[in-house]
C-alpha cells in the first residue's frame, strides 16, 4: 500500500473541465450530424423531384412527338375509339389540364403476306398474317385495339383476330419483303393516350377510352400511374389557322415565333378546332414528398402557370417546374 501513498488523482476542477470539453465535443458532433442529415434530406428531396417530374415530362413529350403517326388521313371518317383529332385538349383554370393524343405509339408485330401461287413477294391484300411480339392488351382485337398501321403508311381496322388477322380494307402500299417472304413489315397499334392528374396528385397515362375530365379509365382502358406528387400539368398550344399555310401563326404580331404565340383555355375560339394545333407547350409542377426544415416558408409554386393561378402556401415543400415546347411532326398539311 505504501506505493500508492503519494499517487495523485484528478481534482474536481480537472474533472469538471474534462466534462465540459467532452460535452462541447458531443455538441459539435451532434450539430454536424444534424447539418449533414438535413443536407441529405434536401438532396433526397431535390433528387426525388427531378426524377419524378423528368420521367413524367419526357413520357408526355415523346408521345406528343409521335402524335399522328400511322393515323388515317381523315379521322372524322375513321375515328379511333371515338377520337377525331390528333390532339384533344382538356383545359381547366382551376385544376390540372389533360391531353389526349392519337398515334401509332407501339409496334406490336410484323405483317407477313399470304401470297397466292405465282404472285410476287409482297403484301397488297386485305388478309395478312400478324405475327405478334407482344400479347394481352397489346394484341389487336375487334373492339378498342382494332386500329393498326403497317409501316406508318397503311391504316386499317381489324374485323377478325387470331392467327390470321382480317382487315376491313385492302392495304394500299406494296411492301417488298426480304428473306423469301419470311420477314414482315412492322405493324403498329394506333390508339388514344390520355395524360392527366388525378385527385391524389398522381400523373396517369390512360390508354384507350379515358375519361379525361375525371382522369379515370373506362371499360378496358390500360391505366397506369406515372409519377406522384404532381401538383399541376398545364398545356398551351400553337396553331396554324389564318390561313393554314404550314406555319405556326404569329399571334402576337412580333414577326417571330415565340412563347407569346401559344394559347390556352383563355382563348377557346382559337382551340375550337384541335386539328390546327401544330405545337404544344408542356408545363409540369412537381412537389417533394417530404417537407424540408431548411425551406420553411419558402415552398411556393409559381404564381401562375398558363391560365391557372396558384396559391402561395408558404410551406416547406420544395417544388420544381419543367417546361418544354414540342412540335407535332405528323399533322402538317392535314
């Protein structure tokens, strides 16, 4: 025990100083963790907004680019599920807009000939064999999936489906095939596709027979959710009306085509004939799923997008607006 007689421990002052230093280090570490966590939440929110809204924006843009591909020359004579125009706008100043697009968006198979003996290797007859790459709702039927286009040139309606698909009219084109009549030409399903936002802020893509006003499918519609937390979807349109010469009208008279030449629901007379629409301006407003404490009181959407006025909630949700102008490539001259 004698060897511990002269040993000295920590004084109370030293212990208290050490505790204070330890608490300061813990506080600093906690502050760093909180800061990094908030930064992570912010980055996660921003990434989520960008991903959700970009996917939605690109899908709408791609379908508008393909609008009118493979459709008949006169949709009034050959309506697709009751739709008679390539673009059908649904405008609202109080809620998100909707749009219905008609075109051959999806290749469903190849068309091969059933040649008579001695005829050349080509398809120019009313009865063809449709070799399907897909099945289910993408297969042609005699109801809402009966509209097809061959090579984007010939349009016909299916009157009998199965191994041999019978069309309601002869094909007008001559399709020279390869590999001894064994490789067919592409067949596309011509259908109506509607984009809209439902009451839960979910952007929906509804194929065939949508109720655009209610943002819901009907009957055998193929209804899929594309993106969540979409607060607004707005469209404006450039037209070729006075006279129709293949150019977008300079509505604001500044001798150039710009944003001022697009109209929305505030100009219903101009959009009374959707067949004159030549370009579409798309606006998508997306909101983060989670609030951001670093953004308190700053979460306001634009005061207005097209003809819809937005409130200013001053919340702490981050938002992102995407806007793009798409030219409709397949309607000129119709």
